[in-house]
C-alpha cells in the first residue's frame, strides 16, 4: 500500500470531511490510518516492565544520547546498538530498548511499504515544539518511552486560521485556536501513535494539530519518532 497513491474513490475536499481519532489496544489498529476520515491512530500500549526498567536505568545513568538514523527493518537493531555503544554494565538494557524500537520500525515500514525510515530518538527536558502545529509530511509515528507524551486536538475542535501567524502572538490557550482546555487530548506514556500530516494524499487542511507537552522541572522525556524517507 502506498499512502501517497491517488485514491480512485470520489473524495470531498479536506475541509468538508470529518476527521476522527481511532484507538485500539493492539497494533492491529494501525491500518485504519488509511481511512480518509482518520488523522490519528493510537495503539494504547502498556509497556512491559522490563522495557520500562531498562529505559529508567539508561536515563538515570545518563547513557542515552540523541540519535538521528536512516534505518530499515533489517538493520535497525544493529544500527541502534552500534550508535548507543553499550557497556558491559548496560548491554541488556540497551538491547531491550533497541529490540522494541526495531519492532516499531518493522511495523512502520511494512504498513507504508517503505524500505527505510528516518528515526529520531531524543531525551527532552523542555518542549521540542511547544506550540500547536501541523506537520508538512505524509505521516509520522511517535511514542514516548518515559515522561509526559504528545498533546493533540480533534479536527472538529480546531480553528485552523489561528495556527502559525494567525495566533497574532498570543499563547495557544488565548488565541482562539480551541475553545477550552478540555479540548486538549494527550497520549499516554507507551502509546504508539500515527499522526497524519498535510502531505498525505487529499489531506491538506486536515493534518493532525499537535504539540509537545510542558515538561516539569527536573523531569525528562524519551521520545521516538519515525518518518518517511
């Protein structure tokens, strides 16, 4: 399947279509990203305790570093292990994290018929993208292994004219972009989400509006993103 291939069915302009979120308790929910009326799909995942413990250990020991890699399902694990340079003291923890990331790479590439994906692994102590925005991409996978996770708005709750310069310098909460703080949705630690962007076919004007969450003082996030190459 190719997310950018022209659709044969007659499709209304993006602004006339309802956009919705789809949630599920396992990865079988992912193909619903191909539904034209869907702009976010969320696998509501509970992290295995061994993975949570591994991540906590690696962050506490300050052994993780930001990574940007081009990976394939075949080489993702090896490239990650090589980049993270495990020691005898943390080899098991590094392998546990890399195995999980490699699995997500395989899922992402299979779903979108990609040979490679652009991988970013970041430790954040402040919001990377603190304002609500849309991405000029087809689709992105995001998951937070530790800490607070991505915030997003339902398509029906957004006044899109207030995005970017349309906010007139006002904070998101005061710009009129949305009506109430209750409109803000938030992923949970461990959730794996597919965020449809503006460059998905026939999705201009309907890319998911989202932002990085505020991070409390002395707290950190471990964020993974996967993108099309």
